[in-house]
C-alpha cells in the first residue's frame, strides 16, 4: 500500500481483454523464487516481442463462461442459445491462437509455445453450435429437419389466418362493427378490434378489451381452429428447440474438462497480453536478476499516472559498494519519489513485470520489501507521527531476523521527535540494518545523519539536485554528495525580511551556515564536473570515430599492398616463362643452323636490343626534385609519431613545407620525415626492369657457351 502496488494492478487491468484476465491480475503478487521470476519475465518478453512483430495473441470474443460450464455440468441441464453462442466464441479462440502460431519459430517463443501446445481445440463443437445458432442467438431452420418442417407449417398457418382476417376486414358486412382496420393478437391468438356497441352482432371469442372499454379484441369463429393449430405448431417448435439445445448442451458437457482447461490457459494468455501491452505503454524493459542484493536502476521512472507527464528519470544503485543510502535535500525535491520508485520497481520485477527503466538495469530478489512512507497517524489507536513510525519499524525488525535479503525504505527517519534523539535513533537503526546486510534507503533533513554516513564504510550520502538560481528542484539524484535543506536561502528568495534572516543565522551559528554554504558550492562543483565529463565523453566518441576511420584506411592500404605484391609476383612468373621460351628458341635456332656466325650474331643482337629497350624505360634522375612526391589529399605516415595522417597543404618552399592532419592535430613536416603509404609506381617499375635484366644476362651467357661449342 505504501508503495502503491495496488495502482499497478489498476493500470494493468486496463489492458486485459476479459474478466478472466482481470481476475488473473487480482492474483498478481511478488515472488521470492528467482527461477519463477526469471521464467515470468522471459515469458513477458516473448509475449511483448510477439505483440510487436505479429500484433499480439488473438483473444477476440473471450468471455468468462465458467457459470455456464458449471450449469452444463449437471445432467439434464439446458443452456440457452445466448449461453451456447458465448461457449462457441470462447471455443473458437484456441483454434485462432494455434493458427497465429502455426508458422512462427519455436526457438523465438519457447515458453509461449509450451502454453499454446497445451491449449485444446474444439472444431466439432464450434461447428455444431454455429450450424444451429446464428450470430444473433436465433436457432436456424437447418438445425433439424423437424424444426424446418414445423416452421414451414407455422408460416402457412399464419398466411391462412391473415388472409381470413383481411377478408373479414374488407367485408362490407362488418364495416360498422370494426373499430380499426388492423390485425393484432391477444393471448397468442390473432384478433381484430370490434366496437363495444357492435360486440353482440359480431360472432367470435373475446380475447381482451381496451383500457377505455370502447374496443373488444375478438377472435372470429372462422379462425378459432386455425389459431388452435397455430398454437399447437408453436408449442411443437419450442419442444424441438429445447431438444436441440439439450443436444448442444450435452456436447458442451462432453468437452467440459477441456473447456475448463482452455479457460485457465486463455486467462493466462490474456494476462500475458496485458503485461506485454503495459510494458510497451511504459517503454519498459526486462531487468537483469541477481540473488546477492544488488539494485541498479538506469533512467528509472515511476509508472504511476498521478505523476507529471514529463517524469525526470532516476539513476540509483545500492548493494555493491554500500548497503545504506541516505538521501537529503530540500522538501518537494523528489526524495520520496525515489523511495517509491525503487520499491515499486523491485516489486514489479519480482511479480514478473517489466520495469520502466533502461536496458542494463538490475534488480535483486528480496525476501521482504519494507516501506514506511508518509505521515500515517493512527487517531483510533492514539498514535502520534513518531509512534506510528516506530510501530512499523518494530514489525520490520522482527521479520528481518528471519530473512536473508531485505530492502528497507524509510521516509524521514527519526522524524516526529527531538532532532537530537531522532538522529541518534536513526544512527542506531542504520547500524542494525547494516550489520545484517539489509539494503536500506532513507530520507532525512538531519545533518548529523549526513556526517555519520560519511564516516561509515558501507554507507553513502546522496542528494536531490536543486537549482538555487530558480529555487526549483531538478529531481535528479546525485549519489556521493550530501544535500542541503538551505531553508534560510529559500526563505530569502521568497521574500522573508533580511533582519529576520540575519537573526535566524545568529541562532543557527556560523559553523552550520558554513557547512550549508559548502554543500551548495559542492553541488555547483559537481554540476560543473558533470558538464565537463559530458564534453569529455563527446571528445572520446569523436576520437573513437576517427580511430575507426584510420583503422579502416590502414586495412584498405594493406589490402592494396598485398594486391600489388601478388601482381608483381605474377608478372615475375610471366617474365621467367617468357625468358625460358626465348632461351629455348635461341638454342634451337643456333643448333638448327649449326651455330653459324650469323645465327650467333643474331642471338646477341636480340639480347642487346632487349637490354637497350629496357634502359630506355628507366627514368632519368632529377636531383633537384624531392625524394618523395606527395599531393594534397594523400595519406602518409609520420615517422616520429608512427601515425597516419592526411596532407592538407604543400608550401612551394621552406624546410617543412608539408601541412598534415593527424587525428584532430595539425602539424608541419619535411619530406624526409614522412613515408608514403601507397607503394611508389617508379619503384615497382625499377624492380620489374631489374628482374628482366637479371634474366636476360644469363640468356646472353647461354648463347656465348653455345657459340663456343660447350652446349
């Protein structure tokens, strides 16, 4: 009640499709079984994903038919057409659900499939009821041959009766006796209205009289037998309808157990659908669970509709480096909202509900969650505010002794009594909770508790941020910084005369004033640090982007280098192959011509021609040009930094003509201080020519040996 858990049930009921789901919401309670909670959270996540991708579980027509099923369980019981129609609608839903899951991946929804697989279907029952009863709950003629025959007989009888009565109304003989030219019915028999004064002259049976007595409703003697036959046929119709309804009720009874099972599973699916839609409405997530008392809520929001539309999210953690958190700060700053948010989100998670927070949030499984929030004076019990708080705390202490993990939330600990005694009692309670590893979050205005928390290893101060310029709270929790109530400053801004404030500071003492001022300056410093940290994060992100860009560039260059290497090796293999062919051709020609002087001279001439052609390709050295030629936009490596950069400008003269951008840094460099990233094309050409020359020289030696007769 203190954490408004009942309001979560109210909100959740808005998303149910039937009373079955609503009744299931009423049973919602937190669980201490971590395996059960994990299963419920996973099931909620699966249902939410199914709703996002496939539009949710089809539950149209779901209704609580347990009363009808209970009635049908009795032998000889009869369900009317409306009840049977409701049974049919519910019995159709399992088949719709199976169809919705037919082509879905079981690995994506394993827990949902375990429910769907257990859901029985009723095709024969659905078809039987639908064949006999239409959507308005009327029995159709096709329900049985007997019913069709009876209704045809009824139709003919009514037509005959109307023809007789219309003939009577048109007859000149009875024009003076007839009150009105209409055919009506009384006592389920067709009659015509006759004037009071003509009653004695009109032959028939009086079935009724008007309120004024001026009109008698008379059944002419000519149609008495026809009305009797119509009445008998109508009774036969009702007997046949009853027989059909009994037969359909027997079919329901034959499927009673499966229908009851189906209702339970459909109620669970309705409940899951509601949880999924609730999660989507809150933009909630599945929290990470643990069993060692750690709570870490990231951007947590209170789900209550009573809060403003623009809720400031809360970041809070406890249970890892400290077990006790003491929150201070001005009134209306949001301290109590933090308590309720932490407690309520823990209860929601342990109930299998997603929590309104960001991914990465953690929630521990607690045996007990205690909360004493607000001023709950007990008039009937003659309890003051202080006594009311102490009574609740006593109950907490008794139950905590038997629990492994507990969460305690206390609003204004030690309030309602003398501040000195209240502070002392608060310290003792926090020590007692801390010794038993109880996670405790308290709010207070007592400065002594702030100081005490600073001296304890497993305690931590926190405060609600406050904008002293606008005198308005920001509702942001700052862990690690104690807060200041600063009542005198607020009173000054709101218009309290300065002489009263000066007198108040005199009573307060210089030490307390200095401490309050120090806390305000500390908060301002914290705000500045947060701003600088945000800027630093932006710079880090920019550096990471630049680093990734250069890493990709390096990978591209390495790929190009490997490609050039492979191309060079391929060209070398082609040169060797061509050289081999040249040697073989020359040797064959020399031998063919028996090493004549002309053939040997021709061979030498071919080799010398090849050498000269190679030499002409070699570029002339230009000593005045720099050893490394680069252009604006080229990627180069700065030797002394061992980092890559981009040439942004080149001066025509000077010792350091190159301007290079390395990351976010611009620098000047000389040509000898850089390496080209891409392989120089001239170097590749020189290497190729050198390789060809080294191959042609041995060819010339081979020709010489042939000419000397050594080969």
